[in-house]
């Protein structure tokens, strides 16, 4: 993270699969810097491909897709990602940090 609201990604060359045969990293596309915002707030709904409900409490919005420039994918590359932050319980804490049992 070079600055607040900025994310620097450095890519490794794919070693196998479809991307390895049709894409080459160069000095021009090996590093990409993006702007981002990370916001709290509930996002819920039902997936459109299969009717599975989802619920997230964080949204990461990138200024550009996170894949290297020049990478040709057969689908639209997303810029918005969602995540869930699990609530921490006493059982998750380090033993020295956990509250004393009564």
C-alpha cells in the first residue's frame, strides 16, 4: 500500500493453464496501482446463477479490475468485491488473551 486509498499489485507469471499460454508479463504490466475504498455496511441478496442467499458486511471497490493490463478474459472482470468479517469469540483468542474462566 503506497498511500492511503492506494493498492499496489505485483503479478507473478502464470505457470500453467490457459493464461500461461496466451499471456506474457512485461515490465509494463507486471505492477499495477489502483485506488480503492473499503466500506462497512450490510449487502444482502440472492445469487442470480443459483438461488443461494448471501450476506456480507464489507465492500471493497477498486478503481480498475485487479488483473494485469492486457489479460484477455472471457468474462467481465469485477471491480467490486464483498467480504464478511466473522465476530471473534473468546474461544478464538490466544490463551493468554482470553478472559479468565469462572
